[in-house]
C-alpha cells in the first residue's frame, strides 16, 4: 500500500512539475496563468517519465483568412497534407495517447502526421525553436500543446507568416492559431463536477473547493463555475471559505502533502464538513488518504479531477466518489480532424461533429461549439467530459490499457 501510494505521489509530482496550468480553458473569455489536465490530470501516468512553449506579436490569423489562403491555391488532396504535432512533454503517457488518436485520424482521412522528435529538455525556448525549425520544410500545419504561451505565440506568428497553418490544444491564451482545440469549456467542466457533488450530498451541507494555484486559468474557471452553480442551484450547500472572490477556494500548490495538511486543518475546524471538490489532482490523493484513515466513507464525499492511475484505488474502495477528466485519445483525434478540415478549406462549424471518414461521430464531439480564448483566438470545443466512478472504473482501466497506458 505504501509503495502504491508513493508511486501515485511520484506520478503526480512528475505530472505537475512539468505542467503549466486538468486540462480546459473553454470557449469563453477568461484567463490567468496555465495549469492543465495534461500536466495535472491529463498526464497522470503510473510509470511516467518526463519531458516538456508561448509568443508575442499580435498578427492573429483568423479562420476566414486561413480558409481564404487554403482555398486560393491548387485543389486540396488529403495525401498532400502534412501536420506536425509538437507535444508539451513527449515522453509523458498522456501525450502518447493523444498521438495515437491523431495518427488514427490521419489514417482515416489519408493525410500525413509527424510527431516532433523528443525534446532535449522540456523548456519553452526549446519547444519554440522546434516550431521555427519546421519553417521552410514544406509542412502545411503545426499543432502544439504549449509549455508557455507567450514565447510560443511569437514562434507561431513566424510560422503563420511563412504560410504554415497553426493549431493548439491547451493554448488558452495563444493569439496566433487558427483554432485552439479543447475537449470542453471550463464552465462546463466545473458545472459537471458540482452537479455530481450535489447528487452525492443531496444538495445540503458544508463544502470547500481546491485549486492547484490561485492564478491557474483552468482551475479558476472550474472553481468559478462550481461555486456559481452551487449558489444558483443548491442553496442548501455552504462554502466554508465564503463567497469572496479569491478567498472562496484554497490552493494546495499541486502538492499532496500540502493538500493533506490543509484538509486536516479544515476538517478539524469543521467536523461536519460533507464535501471536498478537488480541482487540483493532488487534492484527490490527499482526500483519499484522509477519508480512509479517519473512516469517513459516506460521511465526507469527494468529487474532483482525477484519473484511474491517481485515485482509482480510492474509487474502487468506495472512499472517493467520482473523478473527472477527458479522453486523451479522442482529443487527439479532434486535433487531427479540425486541422485537416481547416486546411481543406472547410473548417468545422458550430453544431457540426468530429467524425470518422465513414461518418461515425466521435463521442463527446457530436456537436462542436465555437468561441474565443483569452488571447482572442478562435476556440473550438467538444463536450467530452468523462468520469470514473465505482460502477465504471474497471471499464476505464481496460480502455487505458488498450491505449497502451495501463493504470492499475
């Protein structure tokens, strides 16, 4: 047990130490700094290794401009399209699964996808240089999961100027992309967690909300949505931290030990605490240990971000109730689909699906929504929120094993 716990702590530490801001800015206009599911939730792998960009100029390429450029030349043939994918951390299992989805999309539609070589080190400067190195190499598009938006934006602007289309995933503040492609909006993700929390608590009792860092764009969006949804739909629930913006949530610094200490203190001062909402993945690990140790199953509930590899054991044991994330394989397929369709001159419209070449709609991407990210670039989102519960945890273990990422 201690060894498994150590592996989980180590896994999350690796994931979070390479992260910039569990995964989803949303098709809404908001923002702060970066901390993502790919790094906090999206890259939680049991035996994971690590490796891990941003930019300045304001020459944003609008979709209409991109489409005009795409349709103004020779007839577009799928086999002539080459997309380069540059992950945030190339040896992290989360990105390996994204790559599989992307490659399947390429196989379905007949285009070529290239994954950038491993980064010598996971730094924004090196990731930016990889983008610049592809200029002049006859590629058509680049899709990137940036380590740092500011420096990456500068590189993407140069790629655009050289006639290369650019796309992103987790590019919440990027300006110079045709589309930032996300699994769902931050508001939808946060509301989904609070809806679940209301179900488990019956809509009454005391609760609190965590974030990794108070200035995390993604976690802030989730927390904002959770608290607002509770106030409107479950007045019987009370946030023990109050409702003043900024102090209505606590940060655990993406550290399970800090999360455990703070949760213990909150529980000591509020013995009737009924619910923990953990937007930070580390809060889930800490909550699982605390609730199990104090034998508070079914008295103190937990809902939050989490993967089978991080909180699956607590879910199976009935200690934690539900962990939320999105399927990395499907977001990979969506990245390929949106990039390809945009290059072909037929970018997806609001309400259209991500589908295979034979017309099969991808789950969670049956009806895309369009919006704008915090940098002003167009954003395209699915509604691909999924979760693990005691009822389906074994199915997700099998699914991730099928992806080549065993999580037991």
